[in-house]
């Protein structure tokens, strides 16, 4: 599955200050061209493989990215802050 925004500056997923903003728990996912902001965790990836994260801005979260028990995950051209 591919989640593709227009670009990271205009395509925004806002968590409203709570929980994981974007949670990936399945294989073969691509996330491209988003801003992920204002959650407890911006991007949560767990127990999956072959995840591609590209051109993502993660900002304003308590934790930027949590990656656990996963394999073959690729991160390219991202800007990640807390």
C-alpha cells in the first residue's frame, strides 16, 4: 500500500496532541510526501517489513519515530525532529 501526499509542506497529518499520528503494523507500505505532527509519537512502525518512508517531515511530537521489531525498512530524504 502507498500513502502519497502532494508534498510535505502542504499535505499534513495532525495528531491533535494525542497518540500515534501514523501507525504502521503491516508489511509492504510506502509513505511519501507528508508532514506528520502533533502527537505523542509521530510515526510508529512495529512488527512489519518492507516499509519505505520518503520525503517525510516529522515535527512537534513527543517522540519523532518509533521503529521496533521490523525489518527491511528504508528512510530517505526525511526531516525528523521531536
